[in-house]
C-alpha cells in the first residue's frame, strides 16, 4: 500500500517540477559526429563477399554448371511431354525469376 502512495507522490512531484531543456540542435550535432565505423565495415565485408562469390563462380565453372542444368531441365521437360507449353509463358517465367534473383542480390548488399 505504501509503494503505491510513494509512487503517486513521486509522480506528482516530478510532474509539478518538470522543466524542458531546449535542444538547440545538440542531438543532431552529436549524431553527425558519431563514427560510421560499423557501416563502413559492413560495406567492406559485403564487397569482399560479393567479390569472393564472383571469383569462385568463375573458378569453379559456375556458368557451365548453370547452363548444363538449364539444358538438362529443358530437355527433360521436352521428353516428358511438356512441349505444349507456350513459349511466351516460359519467357515470362524466366523474366520473373531473373527479377527475383536481382532483388535478392540487391537485398544482400
């Protein structure tokens, strides 16, 4: 019971003696003077990882693997009776997949 009375007295005291301190741009100046160390480190790390991924892609013949996989997928689709698929639909699917891949790469950077 005394805790609630004490809390009420404290709230009443602080609300009656509340004084606003003017900022005068102090917070903005402090924020501009803070170092961007972590942002720079994250940018460098992203650049390093992206460069490493590109180098490994070409060193490990990633382009040949992707083209081989696409060729096998296309030939197996033709053999399984999917020859009735409209070419326009395939183009739309390819464009959508490229768009999603581009968005994913951009979100990682």
